[in-house]
């Protein structure tokens, strides 16, 4: 069984965009959608640059959940996103940055979730110590509004309206 242990944080500022050597962090465009399911299992279709993946995730149990991910043909992913997935979809650019021995994923959202910037870090176990970089803000790991599947259902741009 594959397990994912992940912590999620709001991002304070744009200082993460520049590495100590002055190099700008490069991003990869993402488009992802969710197939309807009858329970709390999530089935996601994702285009990550030119790669396509189908991911199945269980309900969260704290910071941990089961996760299964499979490469699929890009054409299949496009067709599923266009015809089978719920709307709206998640549009974002993902940036990768190593800090304090960990790989951080910084997601800058577009479309209905524009204005939201989140940082995620995957861990080996839930109790793993994490030294937070200065650009990392408040932790939102336990706030389900920030799960991508929920951002697709209730976009960030609509939060102040609800």
C-alpha cells in the first residue's frame, strides 16, 4: 500500500522564487480535474507539463492517506479533463524548491483560485521534524478548504461570498 504524508502551508511572500545563488525557480503548468465518486475517495486526472497521471487517494487520516498514481497517455488525460471531470478544474503552476533537506512544492493558482499560493512538503512519517523556510506561513494541513479537490468544488475566489 502506498501512503502519502503531506503538510500544507500558506506562503507569506515571493522570496521563495529566487534561490540563494540568484537563480529564479522554474515552474510547470498543471491542469487537473476530479472524476465524480460516491464516497470520500478522490480520483484525479492531472496534466503536469507534458506528463499525464491518474491518481486515486483515500480519505485523509490526519496527515496520512493512501495514494496510488499511474502514468496515462496525454490524449486520454485531455479527453477525461474535457468530458468526464467536474468543473471548474484546478489551474496552477507548480514550483519545486529544496530547503532544509526537503523538497517543497509551491503551487501558484490561476483561474477561480487565483491569488492563492500554497507550499506542500511530503514527509516519510507524520512525526518527521520540519524546519520551515522564512517564506512559509500558517499551516493549513487540517483545513479541508485547501485540499485541491475542495478548491475545485469551492474555489478560493468564492470564499468571501460564502
